[in-house]
C-alpha cells in the first residue's frame, strides 16, 4: 500500500483508511473510464472534413436509467460500509477514561479524571491500549480538535459538549501533532500542540505526580498569602513560575520583555509606571491593575493599542505568579 498519509494509530483509524482506499479505487476507476471514453470519442469521431455534420440524437431512456442507477447503487454500497464506521466513532465504550478538552484563544486546556488540569502549551497525555473519551467544548469561539493520526476530528463549540473517543494501539507510543482545525482568530495558526501517547504505567505516574505537585503548590500559595498578609509587602506570586506561564500561554508573542514594538504593550519596566489609557485617563501599573489587565483584558486599554487580547482561563494563583514576573522586569 502507498503511504502518502501519516500512519493512523488506532484500529478505527486503520479501518477508516481502508475505507478511504476502497472509495479512492472505485472513484478512480470511474474517473479513468469516463475521461478515457471522452478522449477516445473526441479523437475517434472528430470532424475530418469541413462539411461533415454531427448526428442529431434525442436522448436514450435505457441509457439514462442505467447511468443514474449504477452510480446510485455504488453510493448505496459505499454508504452501507461507511455507516458502521461512523457509528463506531461516535459510540464511546462505557469503560473509557474521560478527558475534558477545552479550546481557548489560542491554546488547549485538558482536565484529567483526578482533577489535574493542564493549560497553555502543555501537551495532551493519554495511555496507550485504553479507551479514552474526549468531551470537547470551548471557552470562547469555535475551535476544532484534530489529531491527524486519530483520523477523527471534532469541533469545539462554546456552550455545547461534543465527543470523540480513541484507543491508541499499544505499539504506537509516541508524540503526535494536535492542531486546531477551525479558523479562530489572529493566532489560529499558532494553536498547535501535541498529544503524548504513554504506556499506561507512565501515564498513571505522570498523573499522580501532577496531582501531588498541585496539592503542594496550593499549600505553598496559602502560606505565602498568609505571610503577605502579615508583612503587607511580599509579592503574592512566584516570578519564576510566572515566567514559565508567560511562555506557556503565549503572552510573549504580543508582549515584549525588552521594549521592542509588538501587538501589546511591553512589560519591561512597566510595573509602577503611569500608563496612559485610550479613554484619556491614566492609571498606575500596580499589582491590581496588572491583575485586572490579565483577567479582563479589555477593561482598560492602553493608549495606542487595540482591544485584541483574548480572555485566558488562568487560576488566581497563576495570575499572581504572572504579575510577580511582570513586576520583576525592571
Ligand atoms: Cu482555535 Cu483555530
């Protein structure tokens, strides 16, 4: 078989490919037959001298019936074999691991069964050899969840839940591209991620590790908030983590950290300055303003810039970390 497409990594994907090749063969034969006859008749019955006239045919009922029925029959046969595949793709097994997929401008968020929630440029992680059901939705506009190697593709629609399930073959452990396949705004082309297919043991230990890390971070945050309350000074967040988040969430595609001109205001030396706004007012870039600008980007728009920044789904503690990072850019 010719491998011009990426290899499917699920059994269903392989069946879909087989179906595709059958349809390609049938339509290919019809194409060659029709075009071949056309070319043959053009040459065979061409006008050979100037006064030659063509015959004046007025239809042929038998032929018309034949060339309507034969293609219709071919379509029915194709449909007969395709319907079970479509049904299988849309009927998740009841024992599937459920992962929630949420599209955002312009990154994917994944929620795992034990409460682990990854965002930004974090890849999707799934175990091989197990049924995995994706419950897909969107936090803003329509996106489209697409892993070419799955051979299934599903829109992420705000306010609605769509579903797709897969079972990746044990031998296909590896990393595959995950794309947004629906135009969703200016950075649609950068809404690119990956899916990591892990062995069930690796998947479980990653998941457990994440849950532990989340728990200890929550504890540390609580402690820091208490300290900040007592001393009234220390920054609320962790600038090092904030730096990581700035890359993960793609903030730095629009905000410079070295005063170069980008789509959004530069962060360098921003904290504490007086910022002129588009409505003529001025505001001090204190933590409260920075926080508001991350959480509701269009509440205050800086003079000379457009209100194009998307809403991000960041936890409160992530926002604090990001603000701490911006404050650290002197
Ligand atoms: Cu999201 Cu395109």
